[in-house]
C-alpha cells in the first residue's frame, strides 16, 4: 500500500465553475502559468502563451479526432428510447470493427439479445428517416456499470464508419448540459481524418490556426502524436489507495518525425512541451527504459498510470486543462508539478473564477 490516498487529490469544485460552452474564439480563454521551480503562479490569456515559449522548443499535440460515438435510437422490439456510447473496438472478437465495448442506456433494460436501431440524422431524425445502423447487445462488461459488448450492423452498402457518422453525434461529457453551439469546437483544429477517440484531447481545443502559425514563425516546433482517448481516462478513482486503480489500455502512436524533433530540441537545450495529458502519456509510454531513448510506436497499447513519484523521461513542460477531482488526470499533473503546488493552483483558480473541465480554461506548467 502506498502512502498516497485518493483523498489527497480531492478538492471542492463549485458546479458553477464547470464550463458549459467553449471560449470563442478558442484562444480567448484564461491561462494559468505554474512555475514548478519557484512556485510562482501567473494569470494570462491563452493567446499570450507564446511569451512562455522559446525558439527551439517543440510542442507535441495529440492529433486524434473524436468520433460520432453517441448513438441515440430506439429498441427494435418496443420502440422505446435507447442510447449507445461507443468506447473501443474489440478487434479480438471481430477484425472488421463490428464489435465494440459500449455504455448503454437504459442499462437494466438492454440485455443480451436486445436490438437498437439508429436512423440517419441521429437523435433528431424523423420517423421516416431510414434506419442506417443496428446494434445487437451481445454481453455485459463486468467492470463497467451500463457496459455492454455490442455488434454493429450497417444498412445497405454503408460501411460501419459511414453508418456511425450518419447516425451519431459527438459525445460531450455528461457534466456539459444542453450545449447547442458549434460541435466543431469540440474538435481540435489540427485533428487528423481518422475518428478514433471517444473524447477530445481538450488541452488542444484552445489552439487556433493563427496561433499555431504565430508560434511557428517564432521558431517553436509543432509535432503530433496520436492517442485514442477512451472515457476511462476521465473515470474517477474509487479505490482508497490510487495504486490499486486499474488503468484501461488505450492505443497510441509516436512517429519518427516527432522523436527526431524532440531529440534535436533537447540536445540544443530546448524543451519538449506536451499539449495535454494524452500527449504526455504517449511520449512517456514510448520511452524505452533499456535503450534510454524514445522508440517509434505504431498502434501500441498503454496503461501508463503516472502518480507522484513517477519519473518523466521526455516531457519538460505541459499544457493542460483543469481536471475532475479524484481523477487519474489530477494525479498525473500532480506527479509532474508536485501535489502541493497543484492543489494551491487549483485553489487559486477557484478563487479567481476560472472555468473548469473540458470546455474550461487552460494551465501551462513549466
């Protein structure tokens, strides 16, 4: 048993500070700058971040795209409303991508054998809109409340991806209620064309194309990795001892170009700055302890859990949002900056009225 307790990463988050809509424009959100060595905490605007970056530094962002993973439809037998949230493919059960782990509603009524139909246009589709996708419940997920294994069957000549895109919407976190704005603001401006994630890498939402161009002109490098974000990333730790928490695996890729850029920057005395905790986990997972260097990864899996006392081999600074209490993400940023400094920063953020969680404000830890 470790000396750390999950209660050590708890804090009182006022509901009024949970952001219900993104800042517009993206880079107009607030930015807290936390200096690890001195303990200094500064308050800025995100578009001013270039003042803390130097020519030769390299930013490393997670380029994953959020898929239209929230499917709202009707039970085929009764017509009752039902919802499926796609979490991760089960390639071990079907190589064609048709079998998925999901969260379902209503959980108690969607048992193995039940079928749910989804129409083109998603939750707002008219009754005459064609059914484009059917989900058949195959099994329970023992470690997830409301979790199921489902088999997807697209209609006609549609592929599974096309059917999901036609019927689904982006899955905003459950603490965002009634958002009716531009759903594109829940994608990063640099996302690739492969919709593989169940949630956005939210630290990257604050960047605009103009800000990225400005930083590049300053001499700051821009590289990308990919980690397919699963909802378990945001799951609260329920065990008293965080070391007892089981991290679920996520797929990630780190390419040669990013590795060369990081190695060159650090060899010249500059920094690798991770944009978001998913980029941190990708880079630190790609570190080969035996070789003492980063190694390329292509669709590798990681269950890396960074707690205070964990070593950081690659990341010199990070950009992140303000995270849910008692989460693995609180533990990760505490591992990087020190728990006491992070708790002080969060207390100051609450006092100053910062906006928290996915649509909220940002923190730069240097």
